[in-house]
C-alpha cells in the first residue's frame, strides 16, 4: 500500500455494508477494503420505542483492520493507518 496525504486519505470512498434500525435506534457500517478501514455510526432515538421522537447525536467510531483500538476522529485513524503503511511501531 502506498502512502497517502491526509487529504487523499479523506477522499477515499467508503462503501455502505450494513445497517439496521430498531426501537432503540440505528447502526450503520461503512468500509474501504483496500485501506482496511471501517466507520460505524450508532444513533439512538430520543425516546426508546417512539419512532417519531427524533434522533440523538450519532456516535461515530473508526476502526483499522487488525488493530483493537477504536478511533474517534478520522485524524486518529489516519495516524494509525500511516504508521502501519510506513512500518512504524506505536
């Protein structure tokens, strides 16, 4: 895998791979298999079981294949991804 600038990394497409909605809220998953990265969003309903109550703010997590950490921003994910690509141990 070649190195990417932060701007190039952010422009890489994510493919919608999974989604589900329930009384509690919704979960969505997006992946880029070429980079080995994944984005997950969990959005809870304002009131459990009330589909008309609206949505709370989504919780977003980013993941790197083979790395147990959850990253909260794209910038954190990028640093971990570049460390892997460049062979730097964290």
